[in-house]
C-alpha cells in the first residue's frame, strides 16, 4: 500500500508538470497583452490631454476677442467719437469734452555764401551748408465742460538748436458776443507777423524785423474781441520774451525786474 501510494504520487507529479508550464506561458502572454493595452491607453490619454489643452487655449483666445469686442461696443454705445477733423480727435457724445492732437515738423537745408574783402578770401569759408530741424512741435487742444472752455498745450523745438521746451499753455473762455479771455503762457499780442502761426506763413521764415522787435511768448492774461471786420487783443503780462520764467525775479527777495507790461494789438 505504501509503495503503491508513493508510485501514485510520483506519477501525479510527473503528469502535472506540463500543465503548469502551459499556464505560465499563457500568463506571460496575457501580461504582455495587458502591457500593450496599457501603453495604448496611455497614448490615447496623452493625445486627449493635448486636445483638451488646445481647446482651453482656443477658449481663452475667443474670450479675449469677445471681451475686446464688448469694450469697443461699449465705447460706441456710450457715444464716444473719434476721427480726424483738423487733427486727430476724440470726444464725448454730448460734445462737452474734446481732445485734438496735432503736430508739425519743419526740416530744412541751408546754403550760405559769404564774400570776403581783399586779402580775406583764404581766411573765410565762403560756402557753408547743412540740415537743421527748425521746428518739431506737438500740441494738444480742445475744450472741457463745454465748448466755451478751451485749452491749448504746445511743446516742441522752436529755436533751431534742438532745445525742447514748453511753448504755449493757456486756457481760454468765450464770454459771448465775440469777447474772450485767456490766461497762461502765449504769444504777446505785439506783431501781427509773429501772431500768425508758422504753419500758415507764406514765406520760409518770418522777417528780420520780426525777429528783432517781436514780443515772443509771455505769461499773463489777455482780453480779446473778434467780429467780422474787427479784431483786437489787450494783454497784461510779464513782458516780452518771458516764456517759462518764474514770477519772482530781480536782485533781492520779493523784488521783480520791472518787466510787467501792457501790450495791445488790433486789426481791422
């Protein structure tokens, strides 16, 4: 009995060994299939994540475009106006506020010939030439509260030497019936030639007479009247050529240089 049991046991072991080997091979094959499936799913998930990221970026772009369109539509609905009218301008729908931007650039080439006396020809450079930016201006103008309250701020190069400075800065109020008053920095109402802006000069430059006797820019107040056939301006100011200066001048504290003047110009 014992021998028979032993033989049976040995026989059972020898019979079960091929089945175990086959099971291991099947398991290995299943593991490989599952690994391939996992890799495939991971690839699909990565592609899906990239697609979601692109979709999120597109949604963000569309949102920005719509927000910009809403902003522009709100400006139009509020009546904000913009365009070009004697300069680039922007204003409110009711016309009570307006800003206009203008500029001027004047570049010229100059040539000068100087004749010398006897014996001086070798000491004088008779032929001289070159470029210069005579004027480069940028100014803002318009009105606030209502069209009767006007302002002008003008800055730029106006001396041919490249010095950038404040030129005009004043506020003006129309009193009605042709009367107006302004205060700030402006051209002294002395010579008509100087009062005509350089943009509207018929010659290349103003005359030598104007350069010598002009009042230039000053600081003060001016009262004016304008009709169809008459225009005049009276001003109380700091005097000729007093642009960008302080009110306190002179040799001692509290003293001035006595430059405050009256000026008057009229044209019929």
